């Protein structure tokens, strides 16, 4: 992809937009200025292969094991804290040893703090950064600049938007063990850097759910509750001194005035309209695969829109599906009909529709929810695909807007930016262990593989777990305690909607009480 701006009439320039775009063009590479989104094609293939593998409410209830919330808190969280400490200590020693071996590469005769931190930020246990994207000497220089100004080494990581209303990905929208393990990895890295830096470390996880809500339309209450749980878990991990979760919109607003924020929003709206105006006529809800392939052939934003459509299709909060879930703000409790209709939609997403009929009825309303009628209703699928297309336009528009305005670098000019999409100038940080390195917590369901006397964290789509017959782990007792003991609130959010805190491939250790012992050698 070589183009980053809309290939139609450009949004009207303003002083703020013009000056920021000039700096963005100067400071960022073409790759950095592209819209990025995680690839959702594997999930679509998984759903197409087994659309009816999700547990019904009855099967979920009979398959699940229930664990007392206090037992979970007493067993899992201490193991997580111990793993953070153990991992940070090991990576600290590794960074120092590797820095000594690479003194010639750094051009020094004695290892300093900047070189040691650079090695920690090059550790392949955490990073998959390519040498041509960020070299060690360049990374060392960025760290040295922060130290020279007496500032903590700042790491900025846009992540943790929210768990979407997507029953093929998860059974609810509250953070589960996937988020907890990802936060623990962030905490271990932050503690390592803090120990190596004389000025400490400030690791900011910039939760961007409200930013991308322009596209996905997840209810704000869900995003707020999701972020609140993340902050509570940072506290439970004893990592508040080095790790913080901040809302992206609040974070960027701190460096912008009210007028600049208005200009940013106006610029985004023009970007979204321009994208839809130029490319909308080329997208066909009746034949998305062919029309998007033609769109991608043109490169530029057309290619970005095509990629985004397939990925965002399993993350949009669809209005056309109606009220098949309840339980806001704690999260959804999906009905069997809702999740079947959703899986049918995803499984048929690449197929052409025939005999679609009107997208709206005679009263001008979108099709009703499909419960009690054919889940593959063409008119419904037509409407859902149109929603996904417009969401893709909005997603690309806000992504390009904030890259045009260089908001991350302008907000934290000396920070080292981490990313889940490897690109020049940024560190590709993996939030899961190597076997699940391409998965992110917000788009998956957490769990454990209980093998060889150990519990290994796993990140999978819900449909993959239930197709494999894994066991959901439910909690009880948290909802009753949450009001008087607030640290139980994250677990109460799971309990109230019967969302599993994890899935396991073998329920026996949970039933016989040996599960906490399997966590003693937990790896992050």
C-alpha cells in the first residue's frame, strides 16, 4: 500500500490540520501512516468450517464448571504476581548480559543504562521487531534522550479497545484471563525497564475503544466498564507505579485545545464521507468478495478498506441484528437465536446473495432480528454487510485522521511506541506467548492448557474452544461481594452474565482443587 490520504477531494485544510500533516509527512514513514487493523480472515474461515459449534445456553450450563470467586482470587492472582516478578528478574539479567556482548554494536566501552534498556526493548521473548524497523543503536538513542531530560523511559502502547459484541469471539464483553495475562506481560516489561533506568519507566497502555467507537458503535458503558476492569487488574498485579491504563481520547485531549479537538472531529467526518463517496459505489453487499477484490487492486485506501471490511465484520455492534443480547452495562447474555444468526452471517459473508429483495421494509425499517426464521435471510445479510462497509469507512477514516495529525508522537514526543502491527520506527510487542503471538486479548477468549502438571495460558476464539469441547470456567460469589469488596467487581461483571473467566482443556484440576498448584510455574 502506497497511498495514505483519500484519493478524492481532500478535507478542507485548517491551520491545525495543515501544520500537523506537514510534520506527519516529515516524521512518519508511509507504512506508519497507513490504517492498521488486525486480520480477521482466519476467524471467518473458522466460523465457515463450523458455524453450529457454539454451545447453546443449555450445553454451556451443563459443560461448565463453577469456581468460587474467592478461590480464584486466592489462587490465580498471587500466581500472576509471582510470574511478573520472576519474569522481570530473568529478563533484567538477560538484558544486562546481552548489552555487554553488544558493546561494539553500540559503540561504547562500558554498558550504560541506555544500552541495557535498549536490550530489554529488543528481547525476543517480548518483541518481534525487525532490525530494519528499529535498530538497537537507534533505540538506545531514543532512551538516552529521555534520560538526558531526566524523564522516565516512556512506553506507549495503543491496545485494549474492548471485547466486541461477537459471540464467535467471546461469550461476553468483560475482560477475562486473556486481558489479565496480557497486562501481566506489560507489567513484567515495565518493571524490567524501570529497574534498568535511573529515571524509572512509565508504560502507558492507551485504550482506544472510544476512538474506534466511531466505527464499531459499542455502547460507551461497555467500553468504560472494560477500561475500569483493566485498571483494577493493574492494581491487583501491584504494577500501578510502572503501568497505567489511560483512555486514548482523554490522553490526546490533554495536549489539544477545544478548538483543535473540534477540527480533528470535522476532519475525520470529511475523511469518512470522502471514503464512502469515492469507494461506496464500488462496494456491493450482494457480492462483497468480488467487489472488494476489485477495490483492493487499486491499492491505497481502497486496499485498506477491503482489508478492514473483512476484519471489522466480526467486531461491529450490528443494529440490524436487533436485541438478541441483554445485560448492559455489564455485558451481553447472548440468546441461542442471536448467536446462531451471527454465526450464519459470518459463515456466509464471502458468498454472493441472490434474490436479496429490499433492504428495508415498506415502513422504511431495517429487517427484524431473524429469530424464528431463516438465519441466512438475504435481506438481513444485505443490511449487515452494508453496516460493516460503513464501519470500515469510519475505521479507516479515524485511523488516517490521527496518523495525519501524528497524535501519538505529538502527545508523547520522546516515547517509544509499541504496536501489535510491526512497522518501521515502532516496536512489535507480542501480548501473548509465542504459540499465540498473533492473537490479542480483546479479540479472543482466555484459557489454559493443563498439560504435564502445568497451566499454560492460551488465547483462542470462542468458536475454536467450543468446537474442541473445552470446558468453560464460571465464577460464583463475586456479585454478592463486589459492593463491599470492590476488588471483586471485575469477577462480578463476568458472573452476572455467565461469561467464563477462562476455558480449560481438562476440568479435573478445577474439580479436585489442584489447579492453583499448576500455576506455580506460570510463564508470561
